[in-house]
C-alpha cells in the first residue's frame, strides 16, 4: 500500500526555512581567534582534567591538573600546553596560584612550587585524607578542604602564604556526606557545600576554625557554591536547582532549574560587569548577567562533562573550561556573550556576535565590538538580499555596543545582519518565527 504525505504550502515553507537556517548556522565557520566564540585547545592528554587557573601578567600563564598525576602548563593563554613534572601520580583535584611563581596542587598529597612549576615540594601527606580544593583569598591567607575517613572533614589553614599550615581543624559533619566545593568571600567568612545522600552547606565566620551546618533539601548534593560578598551567594545542586541567599546563608531559596545537573557555579565582577556562570554535564554552559534572575545557554560541544571554569587573559575577560578526556575549551569574548552595552575596557578585536534570542519574536538583541573608532554600518537584509532595516549608520568610538532589533512589519523567515567598519565586515543570520 502506498502512502502519500501531504504538506500544505505554508507548512512546507516553514519547514524549508528552518532546515535552511539550521544548515547555515551549523556550517558557519569563522577563522581567527577573534571571531570564534569557543575554541578547543590541545591539552596533550586524554586524562580527566579537574581544575584550572590562570595567573601572571595579563593572566596568560595557566595550569590545569587531573587524574594520574597530570599537571600541564601554558604561557600563552592555552595556545600551547606542556606537561609539568611532579613527583607522584595521584589524582589531583585542585590547583591555585597566587602569582606566577607560587602555586599549589591538591590530591592525596599537597605540593607547592615557588618557581612557576619548575620544582615541587611536598607540603602535606596523609593517606587517610583526600584534598578536594585549595583557595587563597590573598597572598597570605589560604585554605585546603579535605576529607578524612569516617566522613570527618578537614580544613587546613595558612596565614603566611603557605609556609606553614594548621592541620588541626576537624569538622564533624552531621549529614555524613562528602565535600564538593568551598569558597571564602573574605578572610573570616567561608562556605563548604557537598552531599551524598543528603545535601548540605556549612559556614564559618572564624576563618575556618568553627563551622555550622545547614541541610538544604534540593537534591542529593550541592556540587557548587560561590559568593559575591559575605551576604549574597549562589549554589547549584545535582538535580539542577539554582539556589540563592541574600543573608549570608541563613536562608536559601530556589531561583531556577536547569535541564542538566550543574557541576560548579562562578561569580565574577569585571569592571562593574557582574557575571554568573554554571558548567556541568552534556556540555552545559549557562550565563547570567542579572545576578541569576535569568539564564542564557551558551552550550558548546555536547556530550562532555565540564569540571572547572576560570577567567583568563587581559582584564580576565576570557574563559577557560576543563573537563573529561583532556578537554580544554577557550573563549576570548565570554563565549559569545557580550556583557555590557559600552565597556570601559577597549576590545581587542572587531566582533559581531550572534543575536539573542534566536530564533526570536518579535525582538532580539545584536551586539558588536569595535577595536577602532570609525564609521559603522549595521543593516538587516532578507533572504533575497533586499535591505530591510538600517540599525546603525554613524561614527562610533572604540567599545562594545548592542542594538535592539524590532521586527514589526516583517514576515517570518530568515534574515541576515551585516556590519561594516573600515576593512572589517561580517554577516550572520537570524530566524524570525511569528
């Protein structure tokens, strides 16, 4: 028996538009580091990478650590990575450098370097304790979070830049759970999150000497925690719940839920641009520019599991993320998310960003960066190349800009927007669905 599929002209037109748009979108490749939103960097290892940090002049020097003793280093923002020799092959969970010379890696042993990774000295060894994270608030005050057998948490504290560590603090965990993350927004105030069968958040106001616990009933564990200051902070659970507190952790409330369980959450204020980032499973990367009220997906390379994110490059406007199978990805422009309408920091290249939202109805935002002042033309065209709207047609100073595009009187379909300024020109497409 033969079947004939009947599709109306209007539906066929919609299907054609969507297929054409998706084909264009996923075949669109941009050459050069300025125009690529995310780049895969060659790490030189297939081991699971757990942690990454950048330091030095313009934050060009980076270190990443992972399983089976992997420690790698870059001196050029990740363009090249090379192995760093370290005495043992433990799984390393965390790395932190206070400057280009002094750094620590943490696993079942804690190693320190004072000459940029050339030589390493064992600082703490205890086969009963696994180190989960190391953080310094400044060049003198730092902490290492560890787990001792019988679910007793350990906090090691230094007040002299790591020359000496107080290892005496034992935290009795009433929830019998594992630690996942730690963050100190000040020298006195710090937070730990974790879980296994019962999620928890713990707080100290004595620089790690004394702690009190909260049960947070949002999943099996709280895998990530980060604070803006001593009062305002965020956490992410395995079940994808995004939590927020505005009173120093006394109360937590759910603000959003993400599709994939988050791994870590990060807050950063760069030149008064406040950013929140979440990374996790299945290539999940989320961004918020309004302190978590809404989130934008900037998912890249689905299927990978991301472990850690750090800010890199000049003024820390770049992002590096590490994960399984030696994965390192890098964006020099915050993953294609332009943070502010006009920035006090001069852009390092011309960039035309993908509009957001996309597809859209009826409005969308188009953002662009100018590395030189000059005449700027930004126009919208239909699929036949007919000019539909002029968005910008004037002289502009160097900086970051955004334009709100209103699609009144336009029909559903594919549209192109093109920017020209001096010798720079670029075109992107967007989809209007009414």
